[in-house]
């Protein structure tokens, strides 16, 4: 039973950086922008969160600065793609390269530093319930924040006027512009939100999950988050479930030797990537079936307002 | 205060001027970055940009780095022109290195003029095979080729790792995850006595000429251009978009695979797990820096190679991490993409406080 609880908790913790990054990108892509720089924003958040915690000694300062750092990276992307109409695919790649390089450059002197354990919430009585207590009520606060964020975004798109406007901007930017919505402003905002989420996801990695800093800490998680958005067919809750599935695969990898699986661990490491491809194919097969599964119509296309 | 106005026609002058503006801006920002980090900015800048062309050895190293970049970027540029995004050239490079090396190891301790051509063929086919996966999924199921080709990079690297730990490992190598050293017939001839520059650079130059011919004189070049600029017009003209996806992936995959074989048979001389050094990703910058034009790509490849060598020199001389190079490369790409706007648009400055006049 203890092993089961450990695995369950491990999956949730492994998945949470992906949940944050993916939910941010869902909002970005809903507004019609494809930001491939998630990896770059995540790692910037990871380093910023870690460094600021080392210097200030406060987790709150660390978390907040990670969010701001991710959003600032997204601002570079927004300026080039929205104001200067640069190619989104290439700009996203540049963001990733730049983020990975800059963090390695600055983070070089922080690899030996350490920070204290991130506090877990312990609610008397409830957290003491056998099995369920340690499974559901003994996490750090960020996990609850991530779940709340996912449902918040779902509510935003389903129930609010602003959310519907964002969807309209992503599906038909020209029409949205002609009835007077500031398309660029909306996209600046969604991009900054996405950057903040990616930064937070990175910070979760460097401050809670590992907690340490090494060059290239995110190890491709930003790219997996991008795939999860497609996996979830641009739906927040599905993207989150996808993240947990991936968390499960990575934990399976860790425990495979314990289970006595006689597979080369490198083949197991391939699983998340192969699963992503499988899911992408499944999604594309499904496209004709339901109109809900469609990508935002303006995804990745530049927008030029001709007054 | 700023207003962006569409030009009637794209500015040809700007196509050539903007890369230099981007390079200048990158140098300025790099200068500031070094100053902030407390390193002597004059020394760092000159180490990165000028030191690499000062000695024959460094120039030879420069050609070693430029060859794979130019080869891969040439292939990618064809796809980018047609609107096909192969982001996974790094994976195709790795698989090309594996298949090329497998042939080299199969002919271990045998001599013959035919070994090297066979290796190149295997490398090209390996790269094509890996590129065929995203091409097939895209044309058959309309699956996003960006994500599929990218996921396959990670799979390719893991596959390389499995192979050098297992079937391709040197039997006398005391369990080190490395292949045997290639025999002489499986190594690329060198260009100069000193240094590691090999004939791969000449091959890259031949492909530059070939790409120039296809782009300017061949029907395929025209089809690629039309498909990229006006997909619907291409459809009416009867150009198959599926064919374009396949052609783009086969050319870029094949060239990336060839570059991988060259890397194993040239500077490295064996198959090692650290062989994929990011050329496949950097080539994307090279393609953009060269404006997707073969001559531009050749110059862009050489320039990026300079930053590689310079980055390594600066790394040792100023104790900077190796990632310094990717900071510069990322910035360069940012500035290129940002200044792209000057080609199709004109920027008007209205002063700080004057409101933008409407309708003018």
C-alpha cells in the first residue's frame, strides 16, 4: 500500500510542471498564437525561482519572480510576433535557444547552491485519514494551485464573456478586429499569461521537485507540454489528464527495475515521446468526428491590421 | 508614435541589409551582456568574432563546424520555403550517423574505395527513413510535423545511446559506450595537413550549387516557392501539397543524414553518444540567417561556425560556460526575425507625443 501511495504522489509531483506549462499554452493557442518557446520560458522560470529563493530566503519571492521572468520572456516573443509580425515558429525556437543558453550562462555559479525543502500543507485530522490523507491532502500548495488554475481556465473559456472573446480572436482575428476588439492586446495578454505559467512550471521543477539547479534542467518538458496541448485538443482538463498520464510514464520508468521489468531503461525513456506521437496521430484521426476537437483557426498565422 | 505601413513591394535592399543589422545588434547586446557579467567586453567580443579567423588551425576547425550546418540548412530551407516545418533535423542527423557508422563497422579492417560512398549512401537513407515518419504521418493523417519530427529527436538520441551501449559497442573497449575507431578507408580525406577540415566542406559547396540550380532554374524550385507563398494557387496549378511534404522531408532528411555520417567519419572517427551536438537545431538559424537562399546559407553557416569556435575560445579564456554560444545564436535569430519586418513594411516615426494620424 505504501508503494502505491508513493507512486501516486510521485506521479502528481512529476506531472505538475507539465500541468502549469500546458495550461498556459492552452490559453495562448486558444487566442491563435503558437509559441514554441515553452521550454525556454520554463527554464528561465526554473533558474529565476531558484536564484531568487537562494538570495531572499523566501519561497514566495522565488515563485513570484519565476512567474515574472517567464512572462518577460513571453513579452519578447509577443513583441516580435505581434508587433513586428515575425514568424511564430522561428521566434519560438529562438526563445528556447536563448532561454537555455542564458540560464546556463547565468546559472553557472548556482549549481552548488541548495534551498530548503518546500513546505507541505498539513491539515490536522484530514491529512491523518489513512491512505486518502497522504494521497490527497499532503501536498505542497502549488499542486492545489495548478488544479485550481486548470478549472479556472476551463471556467474562463466556458462561462465568461472575456473567454469567448479570446476564442473569437483565435478563430477569426480579422472579424474580431473589425468589430473593434484589440486583437494584438488580447494576444499580448494571453502570451504573458502563458509565459507566467511556464515560468511557474519551471520553478516547481527547480524549487519543489528536484530542488536544485543544473544546466538544461527542464530536459524537453516544455516540448512535451506543447504536445499535451494537442493531446488535450485545446481543452484544459484533458491537457491536465494528459500531463498526469505522462507523469505516470516517467514514474513507471523510475520504478521499472523495482518491478523486475527486463527492458532497457532507454527504451522506457522513449515512451513519453512515442506516446506523444501516438496521441498526435489519434487526434488527427479524430478531427473529422467532432468540431470541438479542432485547432483554433488562426493558430500560428500572423495578423496585420489594415485599419 | 510608431506606425507600421505595408510596402507596395517587398524591399530587395532590405533582404540583404537586415542580416547585417541583426549581426550588429547581436554584437552590441553581447557586449552589454559581458559588461554586466563583469567580463572585459572588448576582449570577449573580439575572442568570439575575430579570433576564429586568425589562425590556419582555427579556420580548419571553422570548416569542420560549417559543413554540417550548411548541408542541413540547405535541406531545411527547401521545406521552409514550401511551408513544411522539419524541426527534427537533429534526429535525422543522429540516425544518419548511426547508419553510416554501421556500414563503416561492417567493413571494419577492410580497405576499399567503395566503403566511403556506401557509408554516405547509408547515411542519406538513414536520415530519409527517420524523416519519412513525420512525412508519412503528415500526408496520411495530417499530423503536425513540427511536434512529430521534434519528438523523434529525443527517440533518435536514445536509440543512439542504446546502440553504442549494445550492438555497436567496441568489443575491446572495456565497456565504454563507444564504437570501434573507423578504419582508414572509412574516414573522410582531409583538406589540409593540419587540422580536421575534411572534404565534407567541398561536398557542402557542391550542394550549394545544386540547390541554387533547383531554386532558380528547375520546376521543383518554382513549385516549392508557389506552395509556400500561395498554397491555394499551387493547388489550382495542380502541384500536389503531399508531394511537397515528401520532397521537403526527403531532401532535408537525406542531407541531415549525410551530415551525420560526415561527422562520424570526419572529425570524430567513431560513433559516440555525444555525437549529436545540436547542429540540427542551429541549422534552423543558419537557414533563416541565409534568407533561405543557398549562397546566404553558405555565408550564414560560416558566420555561425565562427561563433562556435569563438565561443569555445572565450569559454576557455574567460571561463564562460559553453552555452554562451547559444545565447548569441538565440539573440541573432531574434534580431533577424525582428528586422524581417523591414522587408515588407515601412516603419514611420511620429515623435514621442504626436498622435498617429489616421487615414494617411
